[in-house]
C-alpha cells in the first residue's frame, strides 16, 4: 500500500470527526508562498551584500531578519495551536508576540538611525515585511499539508478500498 502521495492526489477538503474543516492548500498558493519567502529573503540579503555599511551593521540587520522570521512563525504556530485545542502557555504566547514586535521595533530603530537614502530604508523595510508574511504563509501551508496528508493516510487505512471524497 502506497502511503506517499503527491499533494495533487490529496483531497482538497477533509472533515474531521469534530467537524473542523482542513483545506489542503493549492499548489499555486504553496508555490507563491515559497516564491515570496525566497524573494524577500534574497532581496534583503543581496541588499546587505551590496550595501556600503560596516560589517557589524550588516550583521545587525541580518540578525533582525532571522529573529523576525523565527518569532513570526512562532506566533503563528502558537495561535494555530490554541485554535486547535493544543495547550500553549501564556508565557510562551506572550514571549512569541513580544519577540515579533521587538524585531519590528529593532528594524525600525536601525533604519531610522541609519545613514541611508530613504529609498534604501524603504527597500529593507518592504523586503523584511514580505519575508515575515511569507514565512507565516509557508508555515501554515506546511502544517495544513501535513494534516491533510495524515488524514488521507488514516482514511485510506480505515477503508482500504475507497478514496476519501473532496
């Protein structure tokens, strides 16, 4: 029995026993999310590479980018866990939000005080926001795809001769 299927073979909608609906993300949305993430990160890093600033400044902006990506994904995961009834401590939830807001504040303070053209500052701000939003979308797609694949596998094991209907 083949448990490994392509995303195109999975049903687009699966209904759980508790009547929650999990939608399999479309291949187009998954592709757009990954493209946006890679575009935003690449633009930010290429901008840093070509920037005429000290190495410690480049390191600061790179660290803020990585910190922002990680903290935004952490917030998305904590929110999703709470919605699905998975326990999340208030401390973790609060720290995740604090870190996300802190990364935005650190980028804002760094750009405000930077000796750059406004167009450069805007470029870094927009590529940062694009990267953070895309990272959240990629994490959501990954989780939804995994849940849909697990549900498909369970349904196939329970009813070997049938395929779940979308």
